């Protein structure tokens, strides 16, 4: 079994289209050590989000293997992969992915409650305070700005103490100033919590803050910088 916290080898992803088979990923290898930060960069359509989904166990490759926190997730069924994600993974998405009918506090509490955490409410309050939203706990997503919604999403991700945080264009829907503040918050919390970070971004400045960068081009690795 690989010693890296996150390890993938020979990843291929093909999908059928009206015009034939399309290869989205082609022989991609990834290794991320505990506590490391990896940025995945590339043009639109290069396979970045597909790679993130496979590494996180949200999707399966057409070929290749992925190990996450000691589990070969490509050998598991969806229910088993969901258990690994619940135990080891946090997510921050470009579109926030908050539940509109829940308050900020309830959004952060939800994954904690699903894990049976008896301190869900207290833990959620603590993380909302850490992201600067102590006064907004009873507000619904529609009552929050984009930056505030992303702060809730970050609090929700870190509250579960994930071993790996997957962030997909976390500043993509935000203006430059708000995006910079969110990036600072994300990296500060990541450092404080010693979380392993896999970040998909088109922002070169954001990628430069990571310890390593993997560049994709048309589904293949175009380069790795450390």
C-alpha cells in the first residue's frame, strides 16, 4: 500500500459522446503527502475538476487506482467510498453548495450531525467564529454575501477535521478583493489545522501559495513543480 496520504496511478477517464469516445484524463499519476498543498492548474477543459472528483472518490476512473487515507477507494462501492469521504475528506466548491433552507449554523452542523458528533452545535459555532461569522449564525444563504457564503462553506469543511481538503476554484465566484480574503482564510485555517490541501484553480497567484503544482493539458500531465 502506498505511504502517501493521497496516491493515484495510471488514471484514465473516458466518456462516450455523440461523436465517439472522449478521453478526459490520460495516464495521470498523483502523490500528496500528509500536510502538503497541491495546486492543480490548466486551461478550461484540461481535466482539473474531473481529476479532483476521482481523487476525492466522487467519481471512478475508467482505469487506474486511487488510495486515500489507506483505502483503495477505486476498489470500493459508492457506499464504502462515502464512508471514506465522511471520515477523511472536506470540500469547498466554487458555487458554495450551501443548503438554502438551513441557517449558516445549521449548514455547518449538518456533516457533524451525520457523523453522530454530540458537539455538533458547539463545534459549528466555534468554526463560524473562526471565519468571522459569529454574528451571522442564524442567517440563511440568501441573506449572506458571496464571500460570507464561502466562509460558511469553509467553516463546514474544516469543522469535520478532514485529513484532505479538496477545494475547486474556491475564489472563482468572488470579486478580486473578496477572493483574496477568502484565500487568506483558507490557507490560514489549512495551516492551523495541518490539513492536506488539493486545490484546483486557474489563478496563478493562488497556485503559487501551494508547495507543489501539477499542470494538466488536454488530460495529461504537462508538468509538476515543487
